[in-house]
C-alpha cells in the first residue's frame, strides 16, 4: 500500500505546475517564417516520371476476405481460437492448486492431535474449495467461448474455401480429383 501511495505522489510531483494557451496572434508570431525553395536550374520535364498503363486484360479486383458478423477475418479468428485454447489450458491451474489446498485443509481438519478450537484446517478447506469453484467456473466459461469461436471459424473457413467435396470430376484433366 505504501508503494502505491509513493507512486501516486511521485506522479503528482512530476505534473507541470501551470499550463497556458496561446492566442492566435502569439501562435502566428511564434512560428518561424517558411521560406520558399529556390527555383531549380533544371528544366521541368513535359512527361511525368511515372505512368500508369493498363494491359488488355484490365485490372482484376480481389474481393476482401470474408468476415464474421463481429467483423473478424479468418486470421483474426484463428488467433482468437488459439487464445481461447490457452485460456482453457490455464484454467486447469486453479483446479489443481485448489484441490491441493482443499486436501491439505481436509487432512488438517480431521487431524485429532490438534485441539478442537483450531479451525485453520477448516479455513484452508474452504479456501481450497473456493479456488476449485472459481477454476471450474473459469474452465466452463472458457470451454463455451472456445466452442463458439471454433464454430465461427469453421463457418468462416467454409465461406472462404467453399464446402469441401470428397470426389469431383475435373473436366480439364478428365479424371477424378479428391
């Protein structure tokens, strides 16, 4: 807490003591005059240096990549799915940690060598149970998010690549294409 208070006070000390605004006259006089460049001794060319030419085939327009209703592209959805997988994997940590804490608390609670007024075992058991509950909620939530994102990614891939067909007859090659 002392550290946070010290950081806030250091931030307040670093702030400027006063602030002011310039009027239009002061701003105009404060700026140095812009000088015009000297004219070049080279003659100006009649044709521009770069020209745009179109060939007979014209210009092809590439459609923009398909997007989800949320506005994500295929690459962005793959990143979101990967992050949801990571969240699901990380949600195991509080489950394992909370289970360990709860087991230690349960062993302390049933230990008959400690006096009955010692409730540290029960407190540890409850704390471990709370951590397990939070980890379970996190795991369920991240699992649902992963499922939704994977479904959106599958739909986006189907729209981008088309529905895959198992066997198709290629007219140009006169053979089956898988």
